[in-house]
C-alpha cells in the first residue's frame, strides 16, 4: 500500500503515545497508584532479600541459587520497567509516554521477558541433571558452565529485544497514538500501524512464540523425567527433598509461561480490553512479586538464609 502525505506526516510528527488509564476519577486513580505501589514495594523487598541472602550466605553458592539470583534480578528489572510509569501517570493524572520512553519500555521489557524464558529453561536443565544424573552434576554444572549458561540467557534476551524493538519502531503509524494497555506492549503498538507495515514484527513475534513454546516443551519433558525418578526414590524424606527443589520452579514456569503464551496467542474472537489488561497484569506484575514467595515457601535452606539476614538487619538497627 502506498502511503499518502497525511500518513507520513502522522508518522513523522508522532512524539508520544497515550497509555491506558485505569480509571476516570482521581479517587480510583489514587487507588490504582496505591495498589501498584504496594505490589512494587513487595517485589522490591522480596527479590532484594533473596539477592542479598544468596550473595551473603556461602551455603547458597550453588548452581540452583546462582540461577535464582539471576531470576530475581530479572524480576526486579521487568517490574521496574512497567509499574513505576503507570503509577506516575495515575498520580499526575496523565496518560502520556514519550516516543523514546515507549521504545525504551519495549526494549527493556522484551529483554527481561526473553531472558527469563531462557533462564527458566536453564533452571529446568539444572534440576534434571541434579535429580536424574546426579553423579555427573559436578561435571556438567560447574561454576564455569553455569556462568556460560547464564550469560547465554542474558545475551539471547538482548538480541531478541534489539530485534523486536527495531522491527516495532520501523513501522509506519497511521492509527493515532492511543494504546489499549498500561504499558507499551508490542501487539498494541502494532495496532497503530498501517495495514501492511507490521508484517515483519508479526513474523518475529511468531518466531519468538514458537521458541517460547519449544522452551516450554523442553521444561515439560524435563519434569516428566524428573518425576519418574523422584517417584522411584524409596524414602519419603528423599522424595520430599527432591520435590522441594522442583515444585517451586515448576510453579513459577506454569504461572509465567501460561499467562504469557495465552496473552500473545489467544484467538482474536475472545480478545477484549478487560481481558488484555488482566492478562498483562498476570504476566508482567504478578510473577515478580510472587516468585520469591513461591521459592521461599518450600525451600528450607533459603528460608533459613532469609531469617539470618533479617535478624542481622534487626540487630544492626537496635
């Protein structure tokens, strides 16, 4: 389709986008601000405690906790990319986000989410090696191998973010600047593009969805093998210990992947602004706040390290 002068002018003059407002009245906007602030502070505190506990307690200097350390960093990054701007807009009664700010949100969110997919896959591999072939664990999951796998996860996330950001903002926008989401999300950005200018990013999203589904299949097959081995452990204590290291990761994966895949792959026939908003909150806001709780509930070593850390902080304040 050939662009007319008005469409080209819209593209060149676009300096900001309008995010979705949670409410029309100031009172409800303040309520939204308070709820998001509570969730954000809880995520900062919980993930900060886990990062500090793992860094300070030498008993937690193992591959599993090294990857959990990275996961907490990613959770802090992802929730800090979307929530503060939404809170600021509610507090100041505005919907605007600059063009460059929106591009930065797209890049950072894609970076953290893509890296988290890769890291969750690596964590499943770690649990598979630890439980299914424990005699080779020291060889396959040495410190150098763990650093390389974590670096590969971060690098893949960076490359994915560069690809999606470049494709998204290379399109021509001719459908206004109002987004139907509380942060800059690629599908909602593409809805503002001209009819034939979004095909490159749509294809990239399809490839990313296939890769994410492949990661999910790898994780699922890993846990099938893990559960087969765990159920053959004769002692109840041994089974409990194995499950305590696996179930939190499986719960995190289920929450993160299911909501994310459904948000991006749901049929258009069931799409609605309210459903899109709920799904976005479920995969972008809830996991960073809930993941630390999931991991600490069944993990005695982590709970003990957190108790020591909190006690140390309280003693120093007295």
